[in-house]
């Protein structure tokens, strides 16, 4: 976070993982094990270095998603193409999927009984 003073016992990798996981306070020490990365923008006209990075992440078309381990090397790759991708923790992704499933679940039909007025 801006203006955040790094803890001397905390490594750069731990800080970066916490930032990507969106954790603060009690969650700060806990790193996400995996990240879900989605290619949000197309690759036409992009730098060769960025295209190569996306290829190593197996993101070759806009809208594709991959689950990657939360390691310093992968975070470096993601930082390089951060303007092209969206990054979420696996927990956040699963919560969104559960919410979407709940929204789309089959519900009881609404039954309207009209009175016959004779």
C-alpha cells in the first residue's frame, strides 16, 4: 500500500504476494497458494516481450483463464503484463463462481391463482 513501511522481517516476495492477494491486517502474513489469471485484452500490436510472457503463462486468447502458483517468478511475469491481465486469488475466484451459481440456480416457479368472478 502507498506509504506502507516494510517490516524488516518480511521479504519483498511476501509483500508482493500480500498485495496481489489483497490482504491486510490479520491476513497479511498468509499468502495465496495459487492465482487465477485472466487475459483481459487482446495481444494484437503488443511488444514481443509481453507476447512471450503471455505464451509462458499459456494465455493466448483474450478471455482465457489459467491457475498459476504464487511464486516470485510467476509474480514477476504477471507484473510485466499487469496492464493486460486481471489477477485474483483462487479463493476470490471460487467465491465469485459460487455467487454466480447461486444467481443462476433454478428457483421454484411463481404460481398465480386467479379468482374466477362469475
